[in-house]
C-alpha cells in the first residue's frame, strides 16, 4: 500500500502516444446520479491533473451535469438491471468493446458491480491494468440469503483470479473492508489503498446555529432496510411511548432496483401514523442539516457514509451503528454516539440523550466539524487520489519495454 499524499510521486508524461496527448481516465459507474452525488470530487481531481475525463454510466437525468464539468459521457445499458447469463455476458462484452475503443490510460471502476465485470473486461480488451473503488461490501459480501451466498461463492474466486492477472490498485473507504479483502486474498496488501470517501466541500457544507423548536433527528439516504430505517421506526415508536419531544425526519427515496428497498406505502404509512416525517427527495442537503439538530445512520454497514460526512461538516453530532464505515467518522463521546447494530431501543436512548443535552450536542458538533477540516475535506481527499493516479501511471511506465 502506498502512502497517498500529493507529493509522493512526481507528475508523469502522458503514456498514450507522443506524450502530447492528455492522459485519458475512464470512470465506469452504474448510475449517472450516483456519479454526481458521490464521485465528482474524484473526477475533478483527475481533471485538475490535466487528464481527459470520460464517464461511462447508465444515463438518467444527470448527464448534462456531468458534461458541464467538462467530462465526456458514454451511455451504458443498466448494469444493475442485467439478469441471467445473457445479460451478464452482454455487460461484459460491452465493457470490453468500450475499453478497446477508448484506449484509456486509466480505467477506474466504481463499486462492486463495475469492478467485477470491468476487471474481466480489461483482460479481454488487452489492457491489463485498472483501478477500482470499493464503496462498501454490499449485499454480495454481507447477506446470509442462500442465493446471495451462492453468488458470493462465485464472485470471490473470480475476482481473486482476474485481479491477480493484471496490475490493479483497489481503493477502500474504511479499514474493515480493506482488511477483509486482504484476509480473503482477493487483493494483496501493497495494492490495497485507504482513501476515506470523496471528501466534502467545507464551504458549501458549513456550520450553522441550531434551529429553534423541537429537536429534530434526521436520516438522509436511500430508504433501504440495511440503512437501518426500520430501526429508526422502532426508535420513533419508543420515543413516542416515552413522551420524548423529538421529531424524526427521513430524507430520501426508495430504490426500486434494490431488493432491500422499502416502499412508498411503508413511508407514507409511518408518516400517517405520526411516527415520523418523510420529506422525500431533496438535493439541498446543507439546508436539511441547518434544519436538524442530530444526524442518524443506524446502517448495517457502510463504505464511508457521505450523509454523516456532510452532517459533520455542518457541525451536527451523529448517531450511528457501531459497524464498519460508520466507525471511521463517528468518534464515540467526541463527535457522536455509536449504538449496537439493529437495536431500536439503544437508538432511542441515544437520540434522547442528545435531544435532552444541548451543551453536549453543540460540543460534539464543533468536534465533528474540526475532524472534517483536519481529515476529510474534498481538497485533502483529492490530493490523495491524485497521488494514487500518479503512482499507478508511473509504475506502468517503469514496466514498459525500452
């Protein structure tokens, strides 16, 4: 594992021809909205190095936003919706054809599905090198469902094999995921790099005074069971039974392509019951945190939780599950509270603890903001990503025949 600092490796010349063409980096990501919400800082770091940035993704409503950054968009069929052997083979061959056509200097796969198909495709295309970011282990590595266990039995050895046949750098967002992949011999330790998320814009997400009125605890994210939404509902029931003066708010939408998604009927039902408020989709997240006192994420596992990162940048204390990813940003007793996994009663107690102690909330919020400024700003993360790209290219050049 290299030390990812901005000065660790000097700039390298473009390897794709005369040395005058810009280095081309190709990002492969499942959805355009996810690229915009989570990966723009990474791509901007490449652009700031003078790279040509190409984004291959399923195009929904965010293609123009990607193009406005100066990036070229290549539409892909939906990878998440591919079903059966024919669908998966079409995805694999389509990516291989894309790599042959684009001839990128760096291929960067984002998340497990693009990493799995893309790592095979780079071999078929004769590229033999790639970068990937594991944004979390996801259902394939964490679910105990029989079908998922069968899928995991296929994914692990295939990944282990194809990554061993190429020069591959894998980025992890937390220590637990990195250690798991090393322990399972999917990726060797020198190729496993730790970069916590994509960073946060500390000017857009900035501290603001707590709002007046009833203490509000907010969850921002997709409405999925593994995000702990059912635990929030359970906590809300207990808090109401206890007569606690706390408002629970959910911000986000269901994900119909995810089998663990809750339905709109579920959310509307809990709102009609008076347990919580469901605000649906919002893109003014900094405003959300200015209207809330506490950030909630009782997730079952995370890569590096963007919602908590943005809440911390806004000076809000956090309550999260004591699981991988959440532990990277929530420092118990300092920036927030960690609760046991799938424990609605413990979550309710933690919410009540912060709701009833204004001084504690404010002290944790100040510490959370300081932690973001010291470790997780987008500029710091961009510098680490730039260092990794330089290292990846320099190593390739050093191995080329003279």
